[in-house]
C-alpha cells in the first residue's frame, strides 16, 4: 500500500533535502520496483529516494511541486501515491 507524501522545506534547507518515499508505505513483498511520473525539474529520484538537484537555469524552486509514483510488485499489483513538496522562499517565520 502506497501512502501520499507531503514535505514542507525552507529554501535554505534545500541543498540537504532528501526523503525516502517508502518510509510511510507498506510493501508486503521482497521484489518490487518504482516508477515516478513528472518529477519536477528541481528534484530527482533514485530508487525510492527523492532529492534536490536545483533548476538547470539557476532559478529558484519556490512553491508547490507535485508528482506521482507507482510501486509495482512481483505479483503485478500496482499501487500509487502522490508526492507534494512545498518549498517556502522568502516567507516570514514568526
């Protein structure tokens, strides 16, 4: 079972951002693979990890980014979840 993931990150913390999308999921099999669709340009995926890579043009990665990933199991039962990453830029904390 895949569950949605939500992250809120301050722009200053982006260089160290990474997250394992499977941390909140339940996968009851040993063999599986993950496909992600439309990962925003500021982020990349490797296996189940999503991490910050920055925009190729150097522009900031502020605002909300969304994409979906699907877990495919050896039994052929796919399950999907939505990922929302909100990058806060120039917002007042107080």
